[in-house]
C-alpha cells in the first residue's frame, strides 16, 4: 500500500480535521517545538491517572521464570508412596488422552518415583527436596502453590501463556502491562528489564521469543529492555570515539524537534516510542555502568549469592542485578533461566539446574528481607508447566525422563502482599491431577496485579473492538488464601 494513503486511512477524526484547518493545533505545535518539550516528551511513562486502583502491598516485581518445565515431583510435591509403585504402569484413568507425541508412542507408561530425598523445613514444616538446600531455608517466607495448571502442553504456547496470559502471540507481556499501567519510579532506567542468564552445559534449553517481554498491541515504549550478560549489557550504548556527551545531547535535541514535527503530521505512535528510546539510551549511558558494577556490593552481599555471582552472566549475578534494579526504581524485572526441559537424564540435568539457581533464589529473598525491601517487592518462581510421573524413555532406579505435564505444577511467591509459610492445593497420589484448590496460570497473574494495587478486571486496553486484559476474557479470581 502507498504509505501516504495508508497514513490517511490510519488518521483519527481529530487528526483529519486538525490538518484541514478546523483547529489551531499546527500553530500550537509550532510554539511547543523547543528543547524542553523534546525532553519532556521522552520522559519515562508515568502511571495511568486511574492507577493503582487501590493501595497495593508491592511496588516492584521480580519474576524468576524457569524455562522448560521444572519437575514438581522432584522438587516440591512430595509423594513418598510412589516408591511402592516403581515401574508399575500408570492407571489408564489417570493417563487420559492428552499427552505429547514424544511419549504417545510408548508401549508403557511406567511410574518413576523421585530418586531424591525430601525433608521438612521451617516452622511451617514444608517438605522440600534435597535439590533445594538453600530455598529450604526460606520456606517460611514463601507461599507454595502446588496446583497451578495451564492449557498448553508445548513450550512456546505455554511460555507465551504464562508471560502474556494467552497462548496466542501478539498480546502484551506482563512486564509491559505493568509498565503501561504503573510506569516507573526511575528516570534513568527502563521500567521493565529482561535478563537471560547462562545455564549449565548439557541442559536441554528451549528458544526464548521476544513476545515474552514484548509490548504486543501496547505502545512500543513499554517493551522490556534486554540487558545482556557481561561487561557490555547494552550494545552500542557508549558514544563512539570523537563524540562526547554534549554532542550527543545536541543531536538528540535536534532529533526530538524533527520527530515532534513528524508526529504532528503523521500521528504515528512509533515516533513517540523512538523519542522515548533515544532519551532512555542517553540516560542509560551513565546509569547502566553504575548498575552493572557489582564490585560496589559488600563482601557479605556477594557471599550470600555464592561464588558464582562473580561469573559474568550467571544466574546468581542476574539475581543480584535484579535486586539492584528494583532498588533503583525499576518496576518489573524478568529473569528467564533456560535448560529445565528434562526428557531423558532428569536426575543429572535437574541437579545441575538446581545447583545453578537454588542459592541465588534464596539469597534474593533473604537480601530483600535484610534491606527492608521484601515487604514491597513481589518475587515469583515458576515455569510454564510441570513433568509427568511416568518415565519417558528408559527407567532405572537412578535415571529416568519426564514428559510435559500441564495439569498441575508448582510455583512459589514471596514478598509484597504474600503470606509466607503457606501451601495451597493438593494433588492425587501420582501428582497427575489437582484434587483441591486448582489454580489457573491467569489466577497467578491476577494475584500479581492485585499485589501491585491493580484490579485485573478493570485494567483493560481497547484493541480491535475488545477490552483486552492480561488475564483474558474468562473469569479469574485473585488467590486470596495466599495473601497476607
């Protein structure tokens, strides 16, 4: 299509009449094209006037996404009686008819009990696997939800569902919703940051798609900003040789005037996004180096996260960086740790994944608590689905695999607005179905919004004739049993 005619079609009624002389917007815009306006137009997006709907307990969110589907049976959902069922066929009435093609051709579905020992921890007496010795120390601070379920059975739609509230691509990610509705308390960093740490060699890692931190149909400036691991978190952020800060400021001021003229003429919201991104990059030239310099942390803080915190791009370094981000006013931090898809050698692979993350997850909660930040920071841990009780592939006492399992899996939450030391939901003897308090993944999302002071039913964005919501169109409830 001809861009000129496309622009005319996309014009609003206000823009059309404005350009035909019925309003004086053109004169007003001419008087507004100053350096001060260009800078003001690129400020970090504030909260919407009507938000928050009520006083939320949390001001920031750190979402620890374990990409691939952690095994609830081997970490949280203790089933001691399964040892008597070793290598016996899973009853057909449990199996159902919805399994993946990776195991649908198996002749048998033998029960694979967890090889890992469980013990009770904390005043709450939570059963926790030996894989999580550090997380076991913070069970009185977390709320464990054992019966989360999802519609999707494969990674991409399940991750998209968890992060955007819909299996269908094109919807905004949770962090983008937060940025759009609640803005940020910083002018020098994005309101939404995504981190992708390294993961153990030999793990079965799935691809990550930008829709997991993308803005969907929201304005582009609400997209998550990805900080790379290492000493250069943002490519091309530094000025090239021969260009100093004053040169860069002069260039951005001139670009701001040109972009403001372009927006007045075309009405394209992407122009505003471009202005905002240029200005944010300018601020980040000074804020990001200071943010990423973990050497300023005390020896005690570094020791809390373990030796791995000194390795650039590690999960431990990302967890510490997440704390530093919310400390500086970032609204939403999303850490996506890959490699949890254990179809074959689950005991070996899962052990490596837990060693890579366990200490840092516990350290993050402890660190926030010691600094008085846990009361207003919400921490979420979980994947996109769980794993089956039956073995995929060869089953022995020492090794087994597990297929995808969307019917029930475990997530935990801690911090702002969450009651610590509680557990919600129960599963059957095979950890195959929820038998009490099933929780839809979008009810997790509704609860996150509630903790931030947002009513998920009233938080809408009009798009394609529909009032779109993070939690979708089906009725969802806040999980009040885990609220403080």
